[in-house]
C-alpha cells in the first residue's frame, strides 16, 4: 500500500522513490531486466515513466535522470524483475512517440562495456558534431547543408533556455560512409562568414578523457621546457617589481621572463620567478644570489618546483618529525648541546670560544671549537641537571679516553679543566647573567652575514636559555636536537610573537616525547 500511495511523493522539492529492498545485489549488478530509455520529453517525470512501463511487468525501480536543478536530462532507467518483461517493453515501446518525442528503448549497457567497444564505435560512427554555426541557422537549414552527403535520420541545432542558438548542433546519418564524407568535405569550410568545425560526435566521458590527456601532455611539455631554468625567489621587499627583479638577475644570463607574484589587489606577495635560457645560467644565479642581502633582507633563491613536489616534501618533513628524523635519536643517541663549564669525559669536545657577534672576551683555559660543531651558550647551569655531574678524569668512560687523552676530533683535553674550572669560569657560571632572562634578538641579516660555521652557535646561545626555563634537566639534549633544524626555521622559533613561542613549546614537547620513547638506558649512553 505504501508503494502504491506514497511512491514519487514530493518531499522538500524532491520526488522520493520507494521500492522493495533487494538483499542480494547480484540481480542489480548483472543488469538483467534493466532497460535504458532516451529522447524523453522534459515533461515526463518518474511517475509518468513508471505508469508507461508498468504494463509490461513488475518494476523493481524506475527513475528519470535529472541535473542539479532537478530538470530532466532526457533519459532514464526501468528495472524489471524478469528479462522477459524487459524484452517485451523494448519490443512495444522502442520507436514510439511519448509526448510527441520518438523514444529509444533498449537493454542497459554498463559504462565499462561501452568503453570496451569505444574503438568499434569510433570506426563506424554515424553521428556528426558541428560548431561555429551562424545564429540564423535552424534545423531545416542544417539538414539541407548536410543532406548532400547522404541520408540523414536527424539534424538538430542546440538552443538555450531563451530559444537562441548556441552555435553548435548534431547531424545523424544513416550510413558511416556518408558521415565520413561530410566530415572531410565540410570541416574548416566557410558558411555564412563562419569557419565550420565538423568532427565525429563524442560521448561526454570520452571528451573529458581526451581533454584531460591533452592537458597532462601540455603540462609535461611545459615542465620539460622549463626544467632546471626556472628559479623561485622569495623574501624581497614589497616595492620589488618585474623590472627590478630582472635587473638584479640579469648579470647571470639571458632572462626569458621575470615576474613578481601579486594578489587580486595588486600587492606583492613577496615572491616571484625568473626564467633563464640555459640550466648553467640558473645554477650560477642560485650560487651568487641565494642568501645575498637585498634591501636588508637575505634572498632565498632555488629551482622552482611543482606544487605536488612541494607538497610531497612538506609531507616528508612532517613524517620525519613524527618518525625518526630529525627529532628521533640516532644509534649514538640524540645530539647534545653542552652548557658552559662542563667538559664531557667520554669523547667530548672542550668548551668553545665565544661568538664574535656578542662581543664577549675569550675565557682562559678554553680551547677553540672544531669546525662544524655546535658551541655552548654562556648561561648558568641548574644544579639538578644530571648530565652536568662532575666525573673523575682518571676514570675512562665507554668510547672515551682516561687521563690526559684526546677528545673527539683529536683535540687534547685538560684534566684540570675537567676536575674544576678556574675561578673565572666558576664565577661566570654561578653569577646571574643579566642577559639570560632576556636574550639578545638575532635578525635574519645578522645570521646571513655570519660565517656558516658560527650560525648554529649564534642560534644555540639564544635557544638554550628558553629551553632551560621549560626543561632544565634536558635543556642540552633538546637544544642539540632542535639545532638539527634549518636556520630559517630556528630563527622563526626565536621570535617574541605569542604564536612563535607556542610553536617552540610544541617542538620542545616533541623532543621530550622522543627522549621518553628512547628509554633511560639509551639516554644514559647518549650522555
């Protein structure tokens, strides 16, 4: 009774469809008893289609396909419970007039099967597509134009809702030879001042597939053309324009294009692109211009990448932070950032010299830092730090040397300096530092102008006291782990902004999670 009275009832401007539940989907997937109807009049809805075909057997489901606006697309489906009922419907209704429209009724063929026979359809096409038609051309004139090449079953000019011609139409021939002759004769011919485009009519999915293939091919050709010669530049002032950008990079080769990217209001977005004619010119520009100071800002210059490549790199970086690198310790334990006044017995480096940019004076008894190693900030060390326990210089540790030996990197260690730092070192370590609570700010210009081997030292001396205030027992380890990051990322973490401070706290928490997962035994070895 619900099927008879409520089926196709309008609920919130949409017709509901009610049918018996089919637990076994085998019949639906097999396609047996499924009928396809096309050339339906726009006035025929689900109920009218159901009433028309219900005379031939029991209907499992019935629908007219509509667009997003709910308007009929001119075709639909009727699924019978038996193959015999479907055959009877095809026999009786195919070619009949429904609301003055001659309909086609046949067995439903799935898209997979249609695509499998696509080559056969291409070889024997009879439907022709024509565009660039004059607005005055109607169906009769279109049929007359193509009638000279063979018998035509239908000719139709597509029109909009206002009845105006959309400039294209379709002509269906009876024979394949006539359709081929029409395409060969009329393609790119002149008719009423318009150059006609005539070709085989394509299905929508076929046309989309072809357009997608053409787009991908053009994209790959473009990428191949600019591979290794297109540069990405960022971190310049807002007053930079295309001409200034070209002028800055012109000394390194022939530039084909230089463009500063802007938003919809015309304001510079802070980055742009420069394209050279040869890869060696681009390589030279990267070597000379990357990191160069321009208007008190260090430029970033690199080869331009596709968005999908950048996305993959970003995802890989995220996986590294979440997984093994850079925060996860290696087989030798996490990197360690040692506080002042402490020399690690087991193969450690002695205390480094201070950085020149702070203007500090060398401390007696300290040794020069080996190149590439991270130095230690001159800040007080909490007494509770386990890694700062004094060790007996005569007792050799695992992987180290006892007594007067050589530390890692071949530098000689001083047992007296290990047993007790001199009075000047002690006073510096115990005296409260005025700058420890408020470290000096470091700008991108200062960092770029410093030698590469001293940049980590400058960053570490600002990073250590902030970590010390949050995690005093693991400040050295966490600082060493964070110093594995890029200099630009570290500089951003040192910003006084509230969001940047929160980002630093997140990095510290990530490092603590890695240290906790490492376990106490591995952590002891790392010390």
